[in-house]
C-alpha cells in the first residue's frame, strides 16, 4: 500500500483515449488514389490495414474541408463538406466504416477559432455593418484606416487586424488576414459551431482535434500593447489567449460530446506557457478538454536527460487526474528524426525519442512517417519544389509535410502522378516496405513499442514511477500497475556508454524479470547497476 502511494501519475487508463496512440495524418501527403498527386480520404482507407498492423488506436486527420488553402485547410470555407481534392462525404462515410471494422477511431480537425475569409459567414459579415452576421466576427473601428484598434501582432506576422475599406472597420485575426477570428461571444455563432460538432459526431467521428484552443476569446477591454511582440512570441499574450471565457465554451462542447456513445474525445492544441496553465485546460472538474497536447514537452529540441526528466515528471505528476499527451513531431513541428539527429546516429536517436514518448503513461501522438524515420526536407531542397495549382503557396512547414514513403518505387508509392510536394530523396532507404522486412528497422522498433502498449499490463495500465538513474546523462523511469506488474525504462541520450544504478523504486529494487526491448540489441541487465550503450534504450520487466 505504501508503495502504491509513492507512485507518480495518478489515474490509470479509464477510457479508450487514456492510453491511446493517435496517428496524425496530413491527408494531402498520405496516399493518393486517383493520380492527381494529392492524397485523399480513399487513400487513408486503403492504408487502414497498415495502420492496424502498426497498432494505432485512432487517427487524427488534419483539415480536409473545402478551403482556399491559404493555410492548407486551416482556412475553412465550409465545415460540413469534404474538399474536392480529398474526395466526398461518401468517401468519409466509407473511411469511418472501414476504420470501425478495424477498431480504429477517426478524429476530425475542428478549426473553431477562425474561418476562411471566403466562408459564407464572413462574406455576409463583411457585407455591411448591419448584416445579421456582422457580430459573428470581431470588428472594431480603431482610429480609422491607418490606426488599428490595438497594436497586437498576429502569430503569422504583421498586425492582428485588417482594415475593411467597404465597411470602414478592422477585423481581428490571430493568424492570417484570410483567417478572421469568429466571435464566440455571439450566441448564434456558438450554436452554428456546435451544429458542426454534432454533424461530424453524427457522421461517425470519435471526436476532434481542436485547433488553436487558447485563442477563442480576446480581452473584451482590448488593452493596447505598447510593445507588440514579434510574431514568434505573439501566441501567448494575456490579452489574446487563455482567457477565462474559454472554459465555458469547452465545457459546453464537452457536454455535447458526452451525450454521444463511445466517449468521443477532444484533443486540444492547447499551447501553454507553464504546466500549471496546462492543468487548467482539463477544466477544474475535468469536464473540458480530455487530452490537451503538451507543448512544453513537444518543444524539447535537444537530447538532454535532465530536460527530458523535468518535462516528463511535470506532465506525469503535475496534471492532477488529467491524462498527459506526448508528441514530438507534427505538421507544425520539424520532424524528430531531423531535430534530434546528429547527422550520424539519427536512426538510433529516432528509436530513443520513440521510446521517450511511447513508454509513457498517457496518450501518444505519432505523426505519419515518424515510424519509418522520415526527416524534414532540407530548406535548399524544398526551395526547388514547384509552386503551382496543387501547391499555391510555399509554407515554411512544407519540409515536414512531404509525401509518405511507402516503398522504393516511383514517388515512393504515394502517387502515380506528380506529387504536390516532392518526395524526400532518401525514400529508397526509409520506406514502409523495406523497413517491414528488417527486424532492426525504425518501423519494427515502433511496432514493437506499440505492441507493448497493448499486450503488456505495465505499459497498458501502469502508472509512472519517477526514478533516479544515478547518472545525470541518463533518464530512467518505471511503470507499475496497482497489481504490481512493472517495467523499467532507461534512455541514454548521450553519445557515450553510461553506467547506471537505479534507485527510488518504491519499496526497494525488486529485480528484473526479462528484457522486453533494447536498442541496440542487448542482454538483460543482471541487477540495478548496468551499462547502457550510446543513444541506447533498455526496457525490461521488473518483478
Ligand atoms: C494550428 C495548426 O496546427 C496550424 O497548422 C495552423 O496554421 C494554425 N493553427 C491556424 O489554424
Ligand atoms: Ca488524389
């Protein structure tokens, strides 16, 4: 009993999502089925068996709504349809039905902070000051055409206000001018957004990834900022984010989800400055976002055992009953193979960062291609990629959005046509087909870890046990169920072999049962003191 009290993370998995691996798919780049060089929903359906075999529990598909693509789908012009590029609503229905057969849930990316400036709601809103939808967006007069209402900056650069010459007012946008923020204070807008939630739940979605959740409300006093921050730091200002009004909306949305069978989930793009702020995103009574993404962890960019421990301990120990959400790569983050790689040992390091997330208690997000060691396309290579109809704008994030590498054939098996973005040059080495054949590949390592999360009780339900490795270059932690099934995870993010002596196991060191996974291949350690290879990982059962 005493030992149980000493354990870390509090709540064992209760819902499907508490221990899920959610695989993020950038649909434009996953699988093209009609040869136009653009991935589509049917392509995802075709690859469901692959995802099942890998062992994912759910997929999150980034926006596939009709959109002028100023921000590749994050500028929505119709919330209740599928863009022609990606298919039809019937294709969506088929995808959900096929996913269900394989016990894979599908999450829709709900862009609820802003619409496209081409959305009919905004076209109406901007048509006149007296239009009934005027108040669905955030309009202010400021000091006329040259003086915005405040000097707040947009996350994408420039002022967060754009002047509308026709109606002689400014509208607010935390992102691009083509992404006007909606006004969540307006009850009709709110209702319209909740109808979107119901539309996708009725059509088989198992929940949502909620875009840009910190920004739903602005300070209604619109205080000026005499020292407007640069775009890179505009995201978390007290006047534009994390406002108390957010909670009410998220509670209302959660109540809608809770009215549906199967525990639909909200996975929040919940950027916060501190772990205490992240705790608040779950709601005081855990009745808001079930899975707020931990950006404090995701923003780790260096191989550093102490930083890993600090951020993991915080996520595991300081979020109350909340389920932590770990990820390192996304359509907004350069890929981890490149970020952490030293240019020589990238594959070993990719296995280490995989274990860093996948061995945790909580929900883990994988970004398509992470499991085969896809890298970020280098800037110089990206610069050569053509701009055209399929790729109307070059986005600084395109390097992490290149086509999925399925095999060593033409266009890496992504498309029979010219892909919208070129395939990475190293696809002949890093691709699904060849990595599935190799037991020591990155793919096989990921598949092994996902299997552990399903088959091994310590990884399925075990709480987090903070440990001391006796070596500042090493990060060690444990997992342990209430019934006592347990595992030890040791990560050596340094380039040298490291000796460890594990202490801090509740009740004293119990001894190893068997080696579960090791990179590079290793023998089971004999006791609590042993060596770990450079960039090595040891995962072992503990008696
Ligand atoms: C966050 C999304 O992840 C990002 O890709 C997008 O540009 C912004 N929100 C605006 O919607
Ligand atoms: Ca296509």
